[in-house]
């Protein structure tokens, strides 16, 4: 086959691309995406906090919260795998890039999928700024 | 009087049509590559965006050359559209290309230098062919004035029309002959040191240049009925765009020596054969 | 050139003359934490790894083997950057520039701040 | 007045995907001298990776995005040697399948990239269309397009299901005829051959001298391939494998090596699926790495990738050294580039598939 034939064949066939983001792309259901907690099930074993390779998760047993620093998460699925009670799940989405230095906090009593947005601890933000310089 | 009005209408309408043609070109290219491609009006959006950007130039000379390039190309097309002399239009358009090359040289950037040099080589490659085609058109027609073309020349000069293919490839900056604007080699060469409004100006100049070259192609066909005439002219142009896109999508870029040699051999060869055949049989009976 | 270095050079020359000629994989340096460094020349010879290990001092003038294997040049330059060792006739500046930290892989280094 | 002018290629250049700098001495579009500089992408990986051997498992995937799985396979293989254990056969075969899948993505990227540098946009798009098929496949299997995070020291973290294997097999069936089509185009296309044949010749001797590996050396007639030494699934009985090599040593030979290896990878993936048997997939390790050292090598898409690790009975490692294939392949460009035209600098550089993430680490 030559490229001319291939070009003409492509011209007559349906395009392979989609007009993302106006159209949906198919994301596999097991795509490693955003980490979410179902706080009703958490037994405060802190395994996710201990095993997270980037230390993105902070478990606060007293305040009954799980906090994740989104920019630190590398979506390796370790926390989901170690969780003994299936508290943690991963939503199959592609993570959006962004500069936000935010932490998301999941607390007992919140509805499923709900979280509060906070700022990264000051010490860490300073550290990042120092590193930048 | 009517001539002046049609000329004026052409001056406004044709650049818009060229923009649309480039949109079709991009859409076709995308479909041949199995992509959806941009909206049809993308070239206009691009131009609009460039004109909306900050004005920054490397030096003053560069700005003057950009302005000169767009003005000369516009003049060339205006001469053509208002029924002027084709030879004048040809040389003015050539001067526009020269201004583009000089603008690239003035920036003192290594890529600009290479781009400018390659632009001159392109001029060397396609202008003799274009000149000969214009000459053969004028010779056959008996006049070099663009509004004096009323006769159908297609069956007399088919080889000269085919000789225009590499010329269109070069002016449309299509592979295998997109030497001066080679993105992956010299980072779009002549355009590399331009940005924003001035880049937009150069792009507009390129539209006028295309308008002139496609104008020459439309001279090959003419009919008594104005509708058939216009349809035939647009068809030839569309066929040329389709061919250019197809060739663009099935070849790699050649090198500069190759471009000069192939364009000259192919273009000059065909036009000269056509000329010789005409000369042997002046009555046109064998056609 | 000290006796150890001459030995190194000779051994590597002999190594490079073997038939089939061994392919140089890498030149590895590692800090021994007492001012001396391991210098490991790793070859691929007849389907397996063959390595030659040397201990060099910080200020030794090590002979470059870039004339035996042109590809060794970049490996040596990297060692110069990372450990500050000296190779005859080779300059650093491969990965680091003059404003970068000096010899970043030398040990013992300051304790890395534990992540919170 | 000197006739030589200096043209800076990079650190940012349209033909390069990643930052590195080529200072070309040019006489009328002919290159008479070239100087290379690196380090624009240096992240201190060897330092960072020595901090915690468990976290390194995730960090080593981030050395390079195109051969991430090869990096993690090389790392876990080295650690397995260090701990003195061996991964179960099923894990080895999964690794082999995923490594070949990643070789597909990497080679198709390299092929598309080389088509792009010679101004062949359509061919670039065709290669990337097929690549996308593999990318979505590995996304379905592992959950990530680039970082598979499937490896663990002693095996793999999660088993591939029966449906997953079937999916891989079906995708390969879909892909193969299209890849064969592309190969016949690359073989025949006149303009492409014209641009690549005889350009950037690296002789067999020079290829050896510069210690080149992978398709760069196999394009110069040196048939070495680490897959022959039988690491991971390649050592399993029944996997048939023969290295592909061409003798010419020019850009076209390197391109054809990749083109043939793409077809070969499809075949190896099928062999892997056929050999797959049920069984354990992880021999977990306990404790810290002992104070010893070990080598681990895999054949990454660009060639032999070597890890050397020395432990010290702690969570930290004493030293971890990566010898990436790009570190030896990219400097060899300076041997190919003399006497080339400016127009050929792009194809020559890209034909070794320069991975600057790997070179700089």
C-alpha cells in the first residue's frame, strides 16, 4: 500500500479523533484517577497514610478526617490496595492539571463524594517557594 | 465602469475566498490524516488572533520589510484583479517575496538567515516556471492584460497547467517543497523572528500571493456563460488544492537542491513542450 | 600515576583487546564514606556482566578510557560532576553547570529533611 | 571573515521533544562540527531514588515517561537479585507482555517522530493513531496510560484478569494488519527513503566504540539484544526470540529496525499470552535490602537499561546507579552528524530516539 492510497482511504473513512473536551472520550472503568473516601467505613488504621509513597495523605483520628494534598498524589493506587475496609476508591477520571495548592478533607458525617477545600499547610507552601528560588 | 466595480468586488471577495480555501485545505488535510480537523473558518480566527496580539519586532527594518511584503503582494493581486498587466503583477509579487527574504535576513538570527536563503532558492525554483506559464498564456491570448482573457485555453495549454502543480505546492508551502518554512528543520525559517501583528501581516501577504497564483490558474478556463465560467474556474482551483493536499500528505520534504532541480525540470520541461507543440501547429488543429 | 592506576589502565586495555571485544556498559562511582571511592567498570562479555572494581582516592588522577571507548567520555564526565573525581584530560559540566551544587552525590551528606 | 556560522539547535527546537543543545558549525548548510550539551532536565534522580527503596519503586517509573515500565522492571529485578528471590513465572510473563506493549508505544512514537522530522506529517499521524490503540489498551489493563504502577519487588502488584488477556490478544489482532500496512509503506515510500537512506551513517566499529545499544547498534549491524540473556518472561521456556538487525548503519536502517521490532513485539505479546498459566503472582519481600550489590538489566525500547543497586541494611540505599540507553546513544550522534546537511540534523538526531529524561535523569 502506498501513502496516497492510505490518504484517500482515510479521507473516505470516519475520523479517528473526537472533539475532546466537547465530546466524551472513553475512560476505562479501572483508570487510576482521583482518590475519594467513603468515611462511614473508615476504621482509622492509618494504613493509607503509612503506605502513601508521596505522603499525600494525612489521617486525623481525633478530628475524624482524611486529608489529601492533591498535587502530591501520583495516583499509584497503593492506598486503595492497602485499605482493609474498601473505604478508599478511585474515580476513573483524568486528573486536571493546575497550580492550586489545595488540600481536600473528607470528614465523618459528610455525604459521599463531598469534601472541604483547604490550603496546603503553610510550612509546605513555604518550602515549595524556597525550592523554586 | 463595470470593470472597476468587478475589480473592486474581486479585491474584497478573493482574499476571503482564499481564507476559506485554506480552511478547506486544513480540513482536507485533517481528514486524510484521519483527524476531525479545525473549523472551516480557522484561518480567519488565526489571523484575527495574530492581529490582536502585542506588537513586538526584533528591529525596525523587519517591520518595514513585513509591510513592504504585504503591500507588494497586495499590489500584485490588485493589478491582476483590476485587469492590469500580468507581467507587472508577476514582478511585483516577486518583489514581495524578496521583501520577505530580506525581512528574514535583517533579523540576524541563524534560522532567519537559512530561511531567507531558502526563500530565495524557492523563488529561483518556481518563478521561471510561473514566468514561462504567464508568457505562454499571454502569447496564446495575444495580450498580457488579465481582463483580456475571454477564451478557453485549457485544451491548448494542458501541459502548462500541469506545470503549475509544483508552483502551487511551493506557494502553498506544502511538502515536498516547503523548504523555506520547514518547521522541523529551521523552525518555519522566514517567519521565525516575527510575531503577533507583523506575523499576521506576513500571513495576509501570503494570502494575496496565493490569490495571484490561483488567479493565474483561473485564466486557463473561460466560457461565454459567466456561471459556467466561474464554476469551471473554481473547479480548477479546487482540483489544484486537492492535489496539493494529497501530495503534501503522501511525501516527505525533499532537500533544497532537489526542489530547485525538480521544479525547474518538471515545470520548464512541460511548458516548453507545450510551447513547441503550439509552435509546430499554430492553427491548433492537433489539439 | 600511582601503581594502582597503571594497573587499572593495563587491565582495561587488556580487557578491550579480548576477542570478541567486550562492550563497555558503564563506569560507576560510589562513595565509600571514608574519602575513597569505588570505581566500577562494567563490561558485557560473552553474554554476561564482567566488572572491574577499583578503589580510588579523592585527589587521584584517574586515567580516562575515552581513547579505548569513545562512549566512556560521558560516563566519566558525569562522575566528575557528581563526585568531583579527576580524570586525565576530561572536564566536567556534563549534567551540572558552574552554579549547580558541587559534588551532590558525595557522602556523608547532610540529613535530608524528612517529609511531613 | 570566516565562512563558518554557528547554528544553535535546541535546547528548544521543533524537531526535539526534549531539551538538549546542539551547537552546529555550519558551512553553507553543511555541518562541519557539532558540540552537544546536556543537563537541562537534570533532576537528581539517583540521589532521590536512594532515599527509600519502597518509594523508589514508584519514583523510578518517573525517570522517563516512554519507558517507565522498563525502568520499574529493571529496578524490581535488581532488588529481587539483591534480596535473593525470584518472581513467579506468571509475574514474569505479565512483565514481558507489558514491556512489549510499552515497546510498541515507544517505537511507534519514535517512528512517528522520525516521520515528523522529515516533514511527513501524515505518516506521523498514522503512527500515532496506532500508538493510541496501544495506549488505551495499557490504560484498560493497568489503569494508567504512562505510569503502569504494576510492578512490585517479587512480582506484580495486581494480577491481569482473563478478560484482560483476551482484550490484549484482540487488540493485537486488530493492530497487526495495520502495522504491516505501515511497514510496507515505510519500505516502499520513495521520498522517505530518499531522506533517510545513506544519512547519518554509523559504522559497525564506531557503534561499538561509542558503546551504543538497542536499535541504534542493531541498525549498525551489531545484533546484541539483552532479551537474549533471558531476563523475566523472555527466559521462560517456549518464547522464541531473535534480534533484528540491519547492516547499513544509516537512519533508514535504524528506522527499519524499529519497524520490524514493532511487528516482533506483537508476536512476543501473543507468545506471552499463550504461555500464561494460573499461579501465584507475588513473592513478597520482608525487611530492608542487605548490604550487597546487584545488577539488573532489561532491554528498554532504546536499548539496554542497567540498574546497579548497593544496599546498606536500611530503608535507604547506599547507591543506585542507572545506565540508561540514551546516555550512550545520544553522544553517538556527534559521530553521525559530521558532513550532514542542516536538513538532516533532525532525522539523524531523532533516529537514535534521544530520551533526554533518561540521559539527564
